[in-house]
C-alpha cells in the first residue's frame, strides 16, 4: 500500500472543494448491460485511462465490458485480456492459501505466530487468525519502510519488508484488543505460506488455485523484471492530465497480484462451485474477526461483510500507485462483479455497486435506500465542534458558524465550509468520494467522527482535547542532535535553522518539525506525522517516539547532542 495509498487516503489534506454532480439528461438504459456501458462511458474517450468489468449471475459470466486506454502514450485500449495489479484484493488469495494449508493439516489459524516465525518470539503473543482479521496490532510496513529510508522509486521486496518488520519491538495495540487494517499482517501470512509449503506464494497459489480454476492470466508478481503479456501501466491524475505512477515493488501477500477482470470472475464463481477448497474452508472464509471484548468486526479473512440495500455482501478493494480494484460478491443473489482500473481517480467501488444496483434492483430482497433529507440544527452543529485525531499528529478541527460545518487542520489559517448531506453527513470531497460522518447519537458531543471513503471505507478520528499552546515556547536548541532507531536501523539528525527545528535523513528532503503541544511536534513528511520527545528526570531530551499512519511509537534514542 505504501506512500500512494496514504496520500490518496489523505487527499483531504488539500480540502478539495465540492464539485456539484451533473444531472444526467440521458434516458434510463433499457437493460442492465446497457447500464454498465453507461457507467463506464466517462472513461470511453480518447486520452483517458479506464477500467475493465466482469459480471457473474446465476453461476455464469453474463457480461464483460471495458473502457479507456491501457497505455496513454501508445494509445492502446483496455481489452478483456488486459492484466492489472489489484493491490489489496490480493489479501483474500493469501488468506485462501493459508486455509488450504489448514485443510492439508499443516497448520491451524488459531496457532501462535511464533510457531512459524520464531523470530517473532519477542513480540506479544498473537495468532494467525489475528493477522487474518487485522487485530494483531503490528506496525504497517507502508510507514515503516519510508521511515527507514525507502523511497517510492526504490525496489521493495518481501525480504526487505520482513527484515524491517522483524526489528520491531513494539506495536500499535495489544493483539486482539482492536481492529486496524494493516498490510504487515498479510505480508507475514505470505511468509508463513512460503515456510510451511516450502514454495513461494506465487508458485503455491499457481499450483493450488490459479491453474485448477483456469486463471491463466493471474500470478503473484514477485520479480521486478518479469515479462507479463498485456500488463497495463498505471496513471496518476495531475493538474496537467495524467502522469505515469510507477510501481517498483515485488511485495506479495498483502498485495502483488496481477490478474484480469475475467479471472476474478472465475475466482468469484469458485465460492459457488467449491472447485478448489472444501466446505470447511469456505465456512472459515466467512468467520468475522472477534475482539477480546466480544465485538465482532466486519472483516473476515481478506473480505469485508456489509449489508447493502437489504442484501448481504462480501467485498474488498485495492489501491496502489495508479491501480484501483474492487471485487463484490452477493452470494444470496448468486451475483458478483469485478472492476479493475489503471488510474487513481477511477472509483471502482462506486462502479461495482452501481452495476449491482442495475442488475439486482428488481430482486425481492433488494431495498431501495430511503432518502435522508435531515439537516443539522445549530445545536447539533455546535455539538460536533472540536478537535479530532485521524492519525497520530494529524487533526481535523471542526467548527461552525451556526449554519454550516467548518473544517480546518492545524495548518489552516481559514476554515472551509463543507456541504451538508444530512444532519450527520458532510461532503469532504465528491471527487474522491470522501465524507465526514458523525455517530447517530447527537444528544451529547460525539467522541469521534468517521472519515468515510467510498461506500464502506471508514477510519475513526477520536475527539481529543488540545491544550492552549504557544509554538514560540518550544526552543529548537533543546532538541538538536543525532537520534538512532534500532527498530528502523537508521539515524535522524535534528538541527535548528531560523528558529525552526529541521529533520534530516540522507534519503529524504529536509523536513520541518512544527510544535503543537509541549514536546509534541508534527512533520511536513507524511510518514513522520508525530514526534513525541522524551526527557530524563533532569529535563534533558533523551529521545523521541515516532508515529505515522498505522505505525506508532517507534523508539529513537539520542546518541549525540549535535
């Protein structure tokens, strides 16, 4: 998931202005198939990237469609044979591989991780199931690697990820106490497949899953120089059109799968036919994560379970570089749709659910959503006002003028008014399908807000109380020095320049540290969002704890004063 995932997740940093949705004047398509073409029509123009779609219904593929260009420089179109990197949709294949090993009697998902990864014996006890459910609490390598000096253009391999991950001595929370989506979980599971089976994840899945299901164009991409026919490059939207978004990674397990929309349909149909995998395995695939306090999560072994329009759905999305993907299954209707795309501004989940609506809206179980025309009262708006921490060191500042919700960050001089969608929902960016949503109980000030991405993507930002603080009270000279992290095997040098604290690393541009509370600083580098300095009994700074997205409290010790 690396840097581009978090930057797309945090596209709200720019507080993208609201863009009104154009009202369609086209007649309603006469058939579901025509409706699918209509959903892809915006990408069916010269000079644009696009997407491929494959749909199954009642046990067979009923439609495939494509729109847009595979390679903008060559002008080649996306076809049914186009191969896409599907990022985190890869996770359900890694989970399935683990379950095949369980089916073989070679492991149990309730086994301790340390049984298969003895290097992790110094970690808190955790199970394979907790990795599968994203409840293990380990730090995400998407932040660890850049914090250790890796840049986007550097080749990133499974071996390098494992080396850095196994140096960690702390985590984000005690295993089993919380849910937190995390790529390291599935990187470790991929390593377990390799150790238990004696084969690479690529070879194991090819022999046990892809070949038996006829998925001829599917493979885990674990070598940077491999020739892959019909592979589609990815593209990043910019102010001047599109630029190449190069993916220089061969990491697998959490990501790394190359496939076509048609092959994803073959995979989806296996959930009906059980061509590969026994009944016990497929029952496992539906076991949702359970926390120590009894809370049941929506996440279940590489899939998310959500109720939608009265129907029970299983889905997962993926995003990396400019690639986007989404696989949606609705077992009760024997329906699935796979959407793969090669640009960061293609909302594959919106397309998938739009297709599902057009195919299934006449079914007896379908329930059209009731429109929510509610509007917040001034009292409600006032109850929402406050500071909310999305990631360590990154805050939403919510306010109101009595008529509308106002949003800013700690760096904003002027707040931005957010369009009201309902009494609890406010549009952050319709271009990226991002919404701020408050909990239903508005009688008291909410303890959190939900940052919602697409249909069901959600991150909670907890309400925090920031004390009054004068940034000028922070003396840069107290913090100057060299700091070393054994967990990252790297050094940072802090200097004072023009009264500001600067952070230096040989692999990254100099970052500015900005104080926001006593001994707490934020950084201009996305992966260094919070630096919490530590002092000894005499008040001397001895080190700091570094936190970024899904990687908290990495230890740095002061090793030199200058």
